[in-house]
C-alpha cells in the first residue's frame, strides 16, 4: 500500500510539471537525477530523498516566482494602456 505522504509528493511533482509544461526528463535533469526517479515519485513507488525534494522545491518556487512576476508586468501594462 502506498502511503498518503508519498502519493502527495508525487502528485505535487506531477501537478507542477503539467502546470509549467515540463517533461519528466527535463525536470530530472534540473534536479540532477535519473528520469526514472521522477516516474517512481509520481507513481508513488518511492518518496523523494530530502536532498532531491529540496532541489525540487527550489525549482518549483523559482518557476512560480517568475510566473507571478510576469503576471504583475502584464497587469501593469494593461493599466498603463487603459485595457
């Protein structure tokens, strides 16, 4: 039986990848692991090692920060343009 904690980590990783359209291979490369590990995490077979989880969280936060900055710039541009 797969624990809820492992499943939740895998779900979070998958949701992040889909949201930002990142392949398992590309995310694995950014984290510095074998793509098979991403597949195992997402399927709930294993939980990420804390070192790799920390790397994932940093990458995720970086992407989300960039997205927030882009959204703020778009909103600012629309206000200036009157749209």
